[in-house]
């Protein structure tokens, strides 16, 4: 098995080298450009991102889905009682990482997490399929349950509760936004001489620099 791991490698060659002098000064503009390409060329879940948080000075990570992007930041939705929200309530610093293997590109973003408005949460919740809305009510996310049957029973209870009515958003469910202060755009290159372009927010201005691969 070790030999197989040693020999697993790809010589990245899909893209031209990045010239930081020709890249936009606003990292959101570069992100949107890369994301538009990902939408067309990544086979599934181009909006999947790894959310990194901290608990008791230890890193924790999981995959969530990007559901909105604007100049404020990157928005995802979840149960407000979940572990990831408890962690950012205690320490607002977090990171998200996009990795698009099909494009040989990765973007790391760091910043602080804040809640979005109730209207934003309502609007997104009501756009979800009814089954997903019922699931949001039924699941005590991140808490221990005895079996899958417990969740299935909770789903039936919620269906009965809303029988013939619209399933509205529970107050313990909604959106969170990571407001960036740091971007790193990574692009694979031959012989591991990858491009790494960083944007850091300094006194309200984005500063751009290149890192060694």
C-alpha cells in the first residue's frame, strides 16, 4: 500500500502560468471568474467547500455548500445549534477551501463568520424542496441519537404538524457568512512549481503578492 501511495502523483499542466500583474486587484472578481469556469467544467458540486473552525484550540473541518456570494462574503446555511455554529460562536475565525481537481485549482479563504439577516435565511429556506425543509425541522443536528428510526419518526411528526400547510423556517436554522480577510489562489503547474497568489485585506485595501510553491 505504501508503494502505491508513493507513486500517486499528477504533473499538473492544464493551465498557463498566472501573472499576478495581470490579475484583478479585487479577489472577489478573480474568484467569480474561476467559479464561472468551475460551473461549466467541474463534474459535480463545484460549490462544495471545506469549512474549517476551531474548538478548544483544535482544528475541525467538514464540507458544506456555498449558497450565496456577494461583496460581503460567502454564505452557507445550517442548524444554528450544530457543532460548527457553536464553534464559530465561540471563535468567529474560520476558513473555507475550494478544491477543483478537474481545473487543477484550489482557493483558500480566511475570515470571520457572521449571521445573515432573517430575510436572507427565509428566502433561501423557502427555495428548498419540502423534504429538505422538513428535515431541517426534524434533525437535532450534531446531537447524539439512538438510531436512524428516531429521525424517521421525527420526520413523520413534522409532516403531521404541517399537514396541508407551508413548511416555514425554524428559528434555529439559517445562514452564516464568512467575511474574508485573506484569499490564496493556487493553480497547479508542472514539476510542482505551482502558482500561489495571495490577497490580504490591510486597512481596508486588498494587497496582492506571490508565494513560493
